């Protein structure tokens, strides 16, 4: 299941308690060590993570505690800090203070909660007036924070279109994704993500957005749940199958639902992909492209069964 929102409670580790301890005779005096510091929790953005699904199974996350101080003035071990990866472009909001933390690019790491300090052992409390202190400090609690995580951008490119327009097949062909494919509507029930990699540095995240039908904005078909994902991609690849009986109508059906949902989507970059181009001859393909030219969009043709068309699309990417 694709998850783009989650609410989590983070807790820093509890500081370890100081120890009450004394040297054994013939040496005398306190030797209790200090407790270790509780662990911090960091959030780190990563392109290798594409969903917040982990947090649906872990709504409360606590960092390790510091260990109790030892004898012979040995300090307890500090808790090991937690570094939790989240998708790049996630927004984190403190539900109490409304403070926002942004992760617009990979590799950003922010401390979200801090571990508590360890307590001092009884060695720290020795003095000329009290040579045998029989008390030590408990460790302090770590800070806590309830936050909301929301992915603001799920992909560089979103594949949109009516049901059964070839989006999932195209995603599988371009990336290592394994989206379900079938010759019937609503094969895709959740957005599928894949990474198109060209060389070491050039990469694009593609999202196969579930099919949109007329009335989606009113909850028909898969409804608003998936229209909102389209707000979170940089560029739209609008897929129209070449065997469509009315490609212009298909195009406007989808555009109308997008713009009714959010008028700002009018300004989002869009490319038309004529999919399943193997189903028509060259003349029919040219006639179809001519028919769609009036829409003022760049038009590419592609078929998962045509190597050259896939390579052309890769070059475009």
C-alpha cells in the first residue's frame, strides 16, 4: 500500500542513572560512575525511500536509553542514535508547535528529538564534608514530539490517463518496477513508483497514478484519494492509447477532472504519450498526432513492443 501521510510520536532515549558504589577495603570512598546519555533520533531524506509505509507499523518510536553508570568511576554507555530515512520532499510538522521541517533534497538530516542526559554517580558528589555520599542522580527523560509526515513530491514524472491506457506497462518497461498489468480498468489500485536510471548521476522517479474517470472529483472510480497524488509530481506524462475511439475526448475528460480538483494543475508541465502505437499503422499514427496537435502539447509515441520508441522515450527522459 502506498502511504504518503503518517502521524508519529518520537521519544528520545532516557538517560542512564548514576551509580552508587564504593571502593572495597582497603581503598575507601565513592566510585559510582555517571549514566550514559539517551540516544537522539534523526530524520534523513533519501531517494531510495518512496513511501511512509514503515510508519503505519511503527506509530511510536523510542530511541535507546543510556546505560547505568558502572563501578570504578566508569560511565555507562550512551544510547546509539537512531537515523530514520524518509522520502525526499517529505514535510514534517510538529503537531504541538506547528514548526515545519523541510527535506527538499536527499541527504538532509535533522535531529527531531534529543536524548536525556545521564545522571551523575555518587563519585561526583564527594566532598570534604561528605566523604561517603550514598545517592546518585537518575537520568533525565528524552524529549518527545508528535509529528505529521507528508510527502510533498512523490515523483519527477507522473503517468496519468484513463484506465487501461498503458501506464503500468510503460512503468515496468522503463524501470525495475513490477506493477500489475491487465486488460481491464483499475488494474492499478495504488500508485506504483519506479526509478529510471541513466548513468550514475541521472535518475528520474516515475509514478504510475491510478486511472482517472469522469466524475473522479466527486468520488467516482478511485476518487479523490489518487487525484491528490498528481499534485505531487513535477511533470505529467498524459497517456492516451492509440486504439482510443475518441482521443480528444479522452484527453479533455482527464484534464477536466484534474482542473476541477485543483485549478493550479493547469500550469503543471505536461507531455502527451500516445501509447500502444503498435496497434495502428504509420499513416494512422500520423493522423492521430495531427488530430492532437491543436492541444499545444509535445507529443511522443511509444509501444512497449517497439524498441526504438522506448529508446526515444529514454532519450527524452
